[in-house]
């Protein structure tokens, strides 16, 4: 299966002026050599703590900011070499769903006008058919056709995110970049939006790049995952493996920190200590060694490459073989007499 999106050694460094009168210049290494592929109909999730570079990757994929180095290929087209005219044609193939649904919508336009705008810009539907297409888009995301006459402030938070999804669909994309699309929503509404995204993926064959810090959300929607730390991937692979048998100490610590409503579940990996180092001056060697309980002298001097583990995963750690499987287990099953509690626990633990 050919990749819909290919990313090779993507780099984004931001120059920052420091000192008196800004005479000295430092570099923020926001993204420092990220590579992955996204197949049609699949979801690649990028997870990590705030400030690790996730959202910068999202903006690079859409050429909202220019990369410092690397390769970007979308459906066989070189995005880095594309000029302004070519990018106008290619932007219809890749769209973005923002974290804040209200901030991403124009408060002066009705829902119908917002959905008609990309139809006009990308010339995907003739003028005579735009009203019908707007109604179709609203129906695809579970909103009534009458919603076309309403303004953003007249919708609830979940409805506004549905409207933002409809607007992303209007251009007929093949890839949608979802930048924390459910983090501003209540848990019950999050589940509805995630189910909607999954349904649209099955119906339209969409590919998603899903940015999130919430591993429970990622577990529900992702097929592949990349765990990011200080601008680099420390572990990548199928979500079913990475999120159930993580090998990198950072991934294990992130999973151990996820709250689970089951007092019988034990997580043996300690919580991450210390603060995230500044991307202005990342640590030498393994970037994670300042917070890693397994670090030794080699970790402090040599940067580990992403090493293939043999099951589709790759790990950037010198000691992942020695660390072994994660010490996470279920000490005892739920009481057999409480089936409802058992189902609730299973839903969260999955």
C-alpha cells in the first residue's frame, strides 16, 4: 500500500535573539529530525508533553510555516518544492482541524457561508450546487440542514467542532491533520467526536495525523503512534503494541500516569521527575537522560538512534532490551456479581 503522506527528517529551528539589544542569537530546536509514513485510511498519532513539538509538526505538514530541512510528500507531490500556485492546488488535499472550535470559526459568517467558502476557493462544486453540498456536509457531521443559517455562537462546543470538521471536509481532502481536536470538550462529547471521525474515515477513506497529549484518546483512534520528546520521536510503531507494551522509559512513564478507575491495577514505572529541558539548550546525548531512571554515562554522551525492534516498532533507547516488559498488571478481576462495573473498567483499561 503506497503512503498518502511521507515525512523524512523534518526539521524546524527557530532563531531567537537574546542578550542586550538582541545581539546574540540562539536556536529553538522545535522539530529535530522527524520521519513517518501515513497510509490511506490510517491514523498516525503524535503524542507527548506540552512543548515537545507536536503542533509545530502539524503546521509544517500544511506549510503554514516553512521547514528548516527535510522532505514532505503528499500523494506523490513534493510539498517542499511546491510554489505558491502549486500549494493552492494541493491545500485541498490536506486540511486542519484546530483545538479550539470557536476560535477557528469566523464569528461573522453563518455556518452555510463558512462551508460554501472552501467550495468556492477550491472550485470543487459549481455555484448552483453549493447549497445542496452545504446541506450534505452538515448531514455528514450530524447537524441539521437548518444549521446553515446559524452563527458560531449559536452552537454548543461539540456542535462547533462538528462544524469545523465539516469545513475541513468541504475541500475534499485525502489527509486531515487533527490538532488536539477533542481536548476542549467534555468526555462524553469527546467520544461522540472520535466516533464521528472514525465513521468518516471508513466512509471516505481519509487518513489522519492526530495530535494529542491524551493517551486514552489516542488508544481509541490511532493505528500507528509516534511518541515525541523535545522535537524527536523516541518510540514509534503500531498503536496496539506501543500503548500496551511500551519499550521506551518515557512512553512507559506517560502510560503509568494515565488515570484508570480500577484500584486493582498496578503501574510499576515511576512518574516522570523534573522539568522538560529547554529546546534552546537540549541535553547532550539522549535528550531524556536528565529525567530517566535508567540513564547511565552512555546516555549522557551518545544520542540513541531509532532502532527497529522487530515487530514494527522502533525505539530510541540504549537500554530498551534490558529494561524488559512494562510492569503493569491487573492484580485481580472485577467482582463477577457486578457486570456493569466490569464493563466500565474494561472500557477504560483498553
